[in-house]
C-alpha cells in the first residue's frame, strides 16, 4: 500500500467535521489531507488509461487530467466568488512545481552523484512555455498600473489572453505528442504509481476520486474563511502555499522519486509540464468558464504574485540551459521558494 493512502483516513473526519459543524480549521485541515491521496489515485487511473490508449490519445488524456485536482478546487472556489484564492492557488502551483519540486529533485537526485543530465530541447520547450506564461500574467498587471483600465476592458483583455494561451498550449501538445514525440519517451507506469490496474478499475477509480474530491473541495473552500480568521493566514498565503501543496503533493512525490532514480527527463517532464499546464490551460480555462458560470475572473494578479512567477520562469530557464543539474542548484531553488513562502506569509 502506498504511504499516502493512509491519509484517506482523514475523509471520515472531514465528513464528521462538516456534519457536526466542527471548527472551520478542522474542516479545512481534514479535507485538505484527504484530497492528497485522492489526487494520487486520479494520477494512477490516468496513467493506466493513458498506457492503454496509445501515445497520442494517452498523452492527450494526461494533458487533460494532469491537474484535475487543482482544476476542481479552483472551480469550487470560483463558484464561491473567492477569486483571490483561485489566482493565488494557480500561482502557488507554478511556484511549487518550478522551485520546490525541481529544487528537491535536483537536490535528492544529485546528492549522491556529481551531476545529472537531461535533454535540453525538451526541457527548453517547457521553459519557453513558462516564460510565455509569465509574460501573459505580467501584461494585464502592467497595463492596469499604467492606464487604470476599466473592469470591462480588463475582462476583454483577459478573455483574449486566455484564448491565446490555450492556442499556445495546443501548440505545445502538438510538439510533444506529434512532431517531437521522440523527445518525450514514455517511462513505465509503475515507476510513478504501481502495477495491477485494469481499464475498468481505472475508470471507476477516476470517477469516484473525482466526485469525492469535488465534495471535499466544497468543504475545503468552506473552511478557508475560518482559517483566515482563526489562524490569521491571508487568502493569498493559503492559496499560494497551502492549497497548492494539497493539490500537487502526489505529483511532487512522483517527480522526486524518479529523480532519485536518475530519470531526470521524466522528473522535469512531470514538474515543468505541470507548471506549464497550470499557466497555459487551467488559468485560461477558468477565465472562460467564469463567463459561463457568471462568475467572471480576470487575469489581473497581484503584483507580487506576478513577480514570483517571473522569478520562477527566469530561474527555470537558467538552470536547464546546460542540460545538467547538481545538488547545489537544487538547494538554491529551494532557498528561493522558502524566501517567497515567507514573503507571501507576511504579505498583507
């Protein structure tokens, strides 16, 4: 049994906290802990189905469900009108993958080796996508600061930017699944998740885990206000650090595990690919979905959030340009992440 499955015991606690009106902090913590193993189960089911569908269809399935947990939590928060929490969790997912996960992968993978090597072309493509994402987030913020845009104009800019980002994401899929598929060799599913699942089991688990995460996300979002008042944490810190870690914990563990086995191409594909998907698919999708749900969300982020993404994108491109990594580079990335985490904690 995978160690993360023990956290499933938090699900009954979350149910009890919701039914018996326990403190919001207890509801938030129990729901968050229960989501972590369910996110892993979604990853397991997706990988199994992807392996049975072939390279192209499987890659598309991975691209669609790769960040299902973050997407579900964001949709629930969006419906609740917690736009700042949604934006903060998106930024946190990018920072967590680029700085914390890549940093930990470099450190633990390189601590017993002089250096580790990876394909510069594949990693560079992900780095370029991150740079595009940072630019797309920076433009609305700078434009608002310099021109004080009207809300309607900002909404129009956000929708237009969302469409462009989705097109860029589609181009990235064509690159990785068709024209340059040879750069993204498929590793064994058991490296990340394990053996023994059939297609029927995978479909059932995928559906049940998705529905359960949706319910737990409702409770998680309900507990956010209590956490802000009870613990004094800001919605920005909760979104950037806590919610982002909840949604990405299982994926983080997979990236670090394969790095320790010296499979850096797969590790970077998991971490940088997830960050790029958040920026180029999840964020613009939420902008367009907000219009449908009549809870419109724009791409105007807090200035410090944008700065964090820009720093992460710049550092990612800096450390992958030579196609090699060392434990010292991992330590440096982790140090930047911790500094940003402290900064977000004290951010008003």
